[in-house]
C-alpha cells in the first residue's frame, strides 16, 4: 500500500519561509516522478514543482527562484523549500507521485499553508 504523508504546513508571515515534507511508505525510487501541487479555495489544483527519479526538477513560473524541490532517497522523503512567501501562496499543498511501473498516481492528504500578517 503506497502512502504519501505531507507535513510542515502552517501559518507564516509574508516574506517568510516554510519547508514541506512528503514521506513515502515505499522506496522513493519506485516513482518515476514526484511533485507538489497546490489548491486554493475556489481554484483548481495547480502544479508547483516536480522532481524526476534521477533528480531533474521543473517549476511553475510563479515559483521559480522562490521554491526549491528536492528529495532524500535514503529517507524516502521529498521536500519543498518555500522562501519569500506571499499571501497568494496560501493553499493546501499536495504531494503527488507517479509509480515507475504502470504509471499509477498517488496523492497525499494535503497540508495547509497560510501566508498572512
């Protein structure tokens, strides 16, 4: 059973930083691609960033230069370092993983990030 568990969300002031974590219940190398998505109230779920099995990264334009996606294969954990946070970054952030064999996609339960003074 594949499980993705996010943590690290919370309330932060504009300009602040947060680091989100996504722990996997199986080897992180089982996934072709992993990524972070976010969904604000009334909006669709949007891509934030992805990281491939080999470590190649991709970012949505609004996050380039502010967010960094990474993973620790030994800890089976993916991270999202978020800097210079803005109120418009407020959303529920979801971890996503695409299985290497078969391509099935899995989602975490989400973690709330609120940027407000």
